């Protein structure tokens, strides 16, 4: 197959900047003014399989 990456080396374009400290990681951006008040979220998994949600208390979120 012409142009296939299977069985061939692939040169990644992003590697040089990260290997030479030129890349920006998400952790580096946390002190940026635009991200200072960014929303943070997390997943909470149910302890009951196939349960129905009766209500959600959003008082602390508002």
C-alpha cells in the first residue's frame, strides 16, 4: 500500500519541541490569567448498577 504507516517508521512532528523544552503542557498553563478561573470537573461513579437518579443537590455548585 502506498502511503501506509503499517510496518514503517512514523516521524512525529511534535517530539522535537517537547524534547527541547519548547512544548507547553496543560500543567504549565494553570497559572495563565485566562485559565486562572477555569472550571474543574470530576467523575463520580455510581455504587449502584442501573440505578435511577432521584435528585441532585446543586446548592453548593451555585
